[in-house]
C-alpha cells in the first residue's frame, strides 16, 4: 500500500488506516464480536493499513485491550494511535485535561496496548477547566520520556458551541495555534467525507501549510456512504446513529442522491468498485497529508477499504463529486 507521512517527525503510515471504535463502542453492540474484530485487525495489518486508531474511552478501555492482543504479536507492523482526555460515566462524558490525569492515562494505555511506546498520542477533547497549554505540556513530557513518539489533536465534535458567524473549525485552529507554541502538532483528526467536507475550507489548508498530517475521521459518513444502509431499517438503541439527525428515515431517503452519485462513479471504474471505495479515494485525493481512518469490525469491510488506496479518481470523477447535492439534515 502507498505510504503517507504524518507531521514533521515524518512518521510513515499506510494511506488508509483502521478506526477501531466500532469493534467495542457506539455501533450495534449485538454485532461486536471479539474474535471477528481480532481477525479484522490482522487483515488490516496484512493489507498495509498500519495506522490503528483507538482511544481509552472506547469501551471504555476494552478497545485498547483488544488491540493489545494483536500488538503483543505484531507491534512492529503497526502504527498505534490512541487518545486521552475524556472520561465516560453512566450517562455522560466529561473532559479531563489535568496534567496528572494525562500522565496516568498514558501509562494505563501503554499497559492495555501491551507496548512500551505510543506512536501518536492524541488529545481527544480540551478540558474547558484547564488551559490547553498545560494539558499539551504534560503530553510533551511523555514524548521526552520516550512513552510517546508524536502528538495529535482531535477536532471531532467541533460543530457545537460556535460564535455567530464563525466557521466550523475557527475554534480548533485557535487551539492549534496555542499548542504549537508548546510542542509541535504532528496530526489533526477531524471529520472529512463527501457529505461533510467542511474541513476543506480552513482546517485542511492549515495542516497542509504546516506539514501536519490530517486523519480523516468518519470518511464513510458513519456508514451512510457505503450504500449498505436502508432508510427506515432503524438502529439498535445504543447505536449512535439512532439519535443522529442525518439518520432518520426521512433524511436517509433525502440523501440517497449522494450515494447514487458515488455508485455512478464506481461503475465507471469496474463492477467490483464500491461507493465506499469512491468515498475513500475522494478523501485520499484531498492531499498527500490526508489519511482516511474508516471504522470497521469485519474482515470483509477492512479488505474493501484497503483496496480503495489503489483507486485513482479522474478529474471528471472529482468534479462529479463536487457537483453532488449537499447533505440534508442538521448535525446540531
């Protein structure tokens, strides 16, 4: 698989990563099976999808434990990305950016992942009660201690609490400018997909201008862009899409023209090419510093996603994607 570089530290990873969250959290609990997920991770590494993206809150903790079982055998094959900064309670999630907590969280992640170093340690969310420079400083200490190789910041969830007239990622960019004064940012993770392209406006150019890698979260639109979801079929109560404004039966039906457009493009490239692969190829085409990280928990989907790295969209294809109707349904 093509390799791409993350950040000034020149960390090389496969062009397509693997988002591990669905294996343990947020999507259809009844379909989460440990042995199947382990096979999916091995399949990803075999295909060159070296970046494994997890977080201590996924489960919580169980996702890192699952990956640790693979890393115990194949650490040299993997690029490990995990996150800290969020605590999961019974009915709530809260940020914790206190330096002491960050240090303890890193040590706990190292134990669960069965490794002595984390390749990319990401701040999942900034704590509004703690200056982000203090949190980032504690993370920088972990790099100097040899426990972490590089630092990243997540901008997922940046849609809420904006000032009137502000662009989606203005707050994230201000945050990035602050932490850059403390220690270099190697990667930013944020949502980027055919139906959520807002990062193209300011955040992606910010990263490109500074040599910062961009991890494209949710590049398949939480599964919608795969074309495998049926409007009105419904989701399990614990599935995050059950409460998602874009996944009501009405909005899923209204957004079918987006999937239809991806199908048309896929058909031009061969009968085995899928809408999901077109969606991932589109993300890859947004810049050499972009690494899409689609979530998956089955070998089949991991293999399909990996094959997208070989798909090259034409200028006609990209223009057709750009002309697709904007997604309907608020995310707020």
